[in-house]
């Protein structure tokens, strides 16, 4: 599912309800969350503040860059911001955009921005946001991914599309249909040489009640294997439990990062449960083999 964004949103004061749909699935939907970066848990909001898991409890989202570093909060007109001070005081033409937004590493160099990865603690069926100041042949690609990190929906915002341009907030959105989003990857590039970085604001996510979803992002009744294993908690603070039901025999357990690299971990067997501990922080793939079948589940370690 891939399409180009061709809508005009030179926003003023009307409410942000763009691209958010009611899920047609039977899964129970939680409330939607809006993240405008005007406050942050456990820290004083400031220009150049690194962002990772500060919004995990309040909004159910973890931020990181694809190279293993982390994005930053930026403030309009301040030295770190993607809208650097060499252009003077910068004012967006939308009253919905506040003083702060999310940017990448803030280096303002090159033609390709380090991709931003957003991982959701509970799967979502709708996500939307704003990309700011899309001009100079810039192109931003937003990819929504499933439990196994496969791309299932994409939207592209490109300079020259209606509703883009200097000091304009352009809205985008994705809806999962009959699937679920577990993470988001946002990439940006440009063809014209010059200072380049990305700026995003007003993320809106609509999570699904994960208790109604079976392992692997499908309903638990579709495969008996999904009813044989319970993994909790998720997200997990460095350790989690794999509970094996129905006297099933586990042949193999492995832990991997999203690049497929095997991660080290310690395990402790207690009756029919296995406690897994790992020093890795971020999203991991847990693979469990029972008989000839393999169960794969994405887990957020923090």
C-alpha cells in the first residue's frame, strides 16, 4: 500500500483529526494520543534535548535513529534547530505548531537524513503527524511496519506537492486497514545541496488493546501454537517471562535485534516458565521453536 500525499493543509486553527479512522476490526481500540513535544516526562524541555523513552509511559512510543543514536527536541530559532538561526527568527504558518518539534541529529549537512524509528508499545491501527517546511526538492517517506518489521503501508510527502513549502506544516497519515502497525520508519532526502534535516510534530497514534491480540499480531484462535506460549511483560524492564503451556516442549529460544543479529541473554528455568534477561535496550525479536513451528514476537526492552 503506497501512495503520494496530494492534499492541501496550510493549517490555521481547526482541530487535527486528519487521517484517523475507526478500526473496522473487532479488537478493542484505546484512546488516541497526541504528542506535540511541548512537554517531556522527567526533564526540563530545552533545545537539543535527546529523546528516547521519555514518551513511553505517556504515549506508548520509543524513539531512536536507525544508526543507534537518538533524535532531539529542537526549538524554533535556537542554534540546534533544523531551522537554524542563520535564517533568523522562524515562524510556522500554523497555530497548531508550538515552540518545539522533533528533529534528527541536528547536524544540518548532507543530502540524506538518518532515518527515524518509532516503536509502539502497543500496536496501532492509525497514525498521523506533520512534517514541517518541505521545500528544495525534499522528499520524506513514512513507512508503517508490522510485527516482523515488514513494510505494510507507505506515504510520501515531497516538495512541490500541494500543501508543502517554506514555513508550512504538511499533514500526513496512515491507516492499517485489516492489519496493525508496530513501528514507523521516517526517511528524508533532498537533491539540492545545502543544510538538511527533518522536523516533525503533532504525532497522533491510536493503539489497539493488546490484550485482545494473539502473539504475532494475529488472533490467538488462528493457530494453536499462539495459545501455548505467553510472554510478559511487554514492554519489559530488561527481563521478561516466557510461560509454556499445555506441557509443550521448547526446542529453541533465540533473541535478535531488528537487523537479525543474535543477542546474548541469560535464562532461568522455573517449572514451566523461562525468565529471560538481556542488557540490550530497544526492540528485539524473540524466536521460540516448539516442535516444527517457530513463534516470533517483538518485545520492547528498556
